[in-house]
C-alpha cells in the first residue's frame, strides 16, 4: 500500500477475503461459534486468537485506507470481535479458560491482559462508525493508565486523541451476554454485577496444555 504496488496489494486482498475473514470448519483458527482453536484442540481466543484479530484489524485498516476494501468488510471484523473476544473478558481482564498454557504465566496486575487488547480496540474504532470501541479504548486507558502500552507510534497518537476527546461517552446500556462456545466447550454469562464462566472438555478439546516447560502443574 505504501509503495502503491498493485501486485502484492492484490495478493494481500485475496488472502484477506479468502482466509482471514472466513470461519474455519476444521483445524486451527476462528470458528463461527466464536471459538478459536490452536495446537489442534486447545482453546486460545485470549492469546493466539487475540494476536490474530489484532493483526487482521491492522491489515483491514491498511486495506480500507488504500481504497481496496469497503466499510462493510471492516464491519465483518467488528462482528468477529463481538462474537469471539468481547464475551471472554471481564473488567478488562482476559479469561484464563481460553488462554491455554499462557494462563500459568504471572501478571504484573489484573489489567495486564486488558492493556494488550488496547491496540485492537483502537484499530477497530477506526474501522466502524460510533463510539463503542473508542469508549472501550478510553476505558482501558483510564483504568490502566496505559503504562504498559507503547507498541507503536500510531497507536500512541490514537490513544492520546481518545484520551483528550471529551465527546466520547459511555454506552447507554450495560454489556450483558449469555453465550456458549461449542467447538471449544466453554460457556459464559456476563451480567451487570457478576460474570460466570464454565470450562469443559470433550473429544473436541483437551483438558489443558503443558509444553516447553510451561504450565507444569496444570489442573482441571
């Protein structure tokens, strides 16, 4: 896009439409029910899945600004995020039940994983209309101070713009949802004053992951 070279841009567009925005029906990747599977049968929305949606969001922004995709395709990504990632966070913390072996790693504080989602919220806020994701980014910035977030100049600029924008208002309705993720055997219920999550396993999913010396004392 920067070089205005149409050949690699066409290749990126092809992969974007035929792979990134297509739900998986087998193997690793994002499924229509919101499950993200990695390493064959491990639920991983809140790690590999989070990295995936962040990179696709960045690619979406580049393609949109290059004029080769429409706002409707940006909205598809927004719907993916609502379906697969937003239900698996509480108080801006990513739930362990969809984090595989990474759940055993220490956190500096309870908002560490929330800060990692700031980049995605910032990019999606540039892809869709309305203030919902601007508020999500503003909320993360306000409650964490953004102290752990300095990954790119662009996102720092966007963060500053949002932090200084008094017009961004909190959504009128409180976020609530009851949702199951059949492919990865999880279920969540989010209400105004509590969140309840159930982590199960079956022939579709493994109980836990222990590799590379990580998560040696896994329990289930």
